[in-house]
C-alpha cells in the first residue's frame, strides 16, 4: 500500500516542472520505451519480409490492397473496444497478449515458409491477426504511459514513446532487409520474434498496471456498441473533439499517402542515369528521420506545450510541407522538406495524444484513447482510396498537393474552433 500511495501522491503534483528526458533517466520507464521501440521495429521487419515473400509467391495486387486494409481496419472498428478492455483489465497482460500474437504470427509465417505450405487464405488470416494485435496493444500502451509518468511528465513520456516508435519504423525496414538478405525469409522471420521479447519480459517485472495512479480498474462490462458511446460522453469537450478531428483529417488526406506515393516521387526526382530505388530509399529515410529528430528536439527544448493550438500548427505544417514536396523538382529540397514534414507529424501526433490523455475523464480514459486510435490510425484505411481516386483523376503529385492543402486549411479551421470555444467560456 505504501508504494501505491507514493505513486498516487506523485501523480497529484502536476505543477512540478518536468525534467528534460526525465522519463529516459528512470529505470521504471526507460526499459518500457526501449521495448516498445524494439517491438515496433519487429512489426516493420515482419512487413518487409512477409510482403516480399507474398509478392514473390502470389504476385497479387489484390493481396497488396488487403495487406493495407487488414493492418488498419481493426484500428477503425475495434480501437474503442480495445480501450474499454484497457480500462477493465491489467494493461500489462493486454500488451503481453498483443506481443504474444505478434510472436505467434511470426512463428506461423516461419513454419509456412519452411514447409512451403503457404496458401492465400493462410496469409490473409495471419495478416488479420497481426492487425488485431496492434489494435489491442495501442490503448493499453498509452494507459501504461500515464501510469508510469503521471500528469506532470505525461507529455514528455508520450513524445519520447512516439520518438522511439519512429526509430522502430525508421530502422525496421533496414534491419528487415539485412535479415532477408543475410538469413533468407524463413530464418529472418524466426529471428524477428526476438524483438518482441524485451517488452514482454519487462512487463512481467514492473509493478505498474495501467491503473496504479487512477485506482482500481473499471469493472463495468462494455459491449462493442456501448463502447462507442464515449463519443457522446466527450462531445462537449472541444479539446478532445478537435484532436480527434485533426487525427482523422491528417489520416485521410496525408496519412499513409506520402509513403504509398513515394515510389512515384522516387522516379520523378531521379536524374538521367540515376537510381530511382536509391532515391526512393532516401526519401523514406528523410521522412522517418524527421520524426526521430523532431521528437528529440522537442524534448530537448521544451518549446512545444500540449495545447490544441500547437497540435493544429503541427498538422498545418505537415500539410504545407507536403505541398512544397509535391511541387519541388530538386532532390535536396525534397529531402529537407520531408525532414520538416516528419518534425511536424510527430509534433502534431504527440501533442494530440498528450491532450487526449490529460483531458479524458479517468473512468473513460481507455475508450477516449481508443477513439483517437480509431480516428487516427484507423482512418488510414481510407488513405489509399484518397490517393487512388485523386491520383486517377489528376496525378500523384497533384493528389498530394490537394491532400496537403485540405489538411493545412482544415487544421487552421480546427484550431480556430478550439480558440472560439475558449473565448466563449471566458466571456
């Protein structure tokens, strides 16, 4: 009881000025952040290896589309319910179940590769399980961050967590390619299981449950339909609603569009006699590096506070950067702009999540976090439709320009919506 009381008392002191990189100096938090980054790396390694094998074996464009849908659709349909589970149960166990599913899927891929028995229906089932694992992981992961850091250091914890996940996304394809070339797809996917173990093992040792600061878990049973009522419960909170709208707008307009369209820009920005594949790799690296550098820069300076205005500016900056990127014909300028886009993206997303957590009522925090996953990652299900439709009507660069313009204008409008609400309260 003394330990729990100490943790709760610490969470009450939200006025304390948080230390720069304080969550990385703590042995209670640092292993969790590193483990999450490694798990995200494992997620991306699996994509590299399995997507390559699936294309070599089936050469099915329809399966490529299913890969995108199966990854993001669970977030769209089930994130709020996953949040309700995070409210009711020990978040450590939910994350471990998610990690266990990731490892199970990698193991199954490896066995099917080894025996050469892989069929299309088996691939589809494993892709769906992988998507469900990520959906289950998300809300519980964020609940644990609040438990570790408390209100005073929560924005820092969210930002560093997003940065480490960006590191996993950045280096996952690199490590995946190395494993694929060095060990082949079969042993590469078996080795990938190791990346999920640090987080799984650490969660066996930490006393934090996702509910240590806020009290006992909410034991009220919630159905899938009932869980969606959380949107009614928070409808009057302009800060939460605006962050959900920002996340949805960014996902639909830009979201995965930049990465999806990057091969096209790789060809457009490659000079005569150049290597378009190398240019494509540079562009992806610049976007990922921007997220990592931006996260560490924001944490080091402390310039950006968790306010709706900061999130709106970050989202508008992402839109503006996308417009410049789509117009430029110079590779060096494209790389600089993509780094800036990565900085703006992590600024917007980490600020949005911090506001969601700080503003959410304790008893429905998991479902509010799940709502953000539904409006953010979940809406990326439609980003392929956006780029496909606009790219057919116009061109891919014009599609990115349109998406960036809508995001920039919409973000400014959402920022004005929040400020107008504050003005009314003051008046």
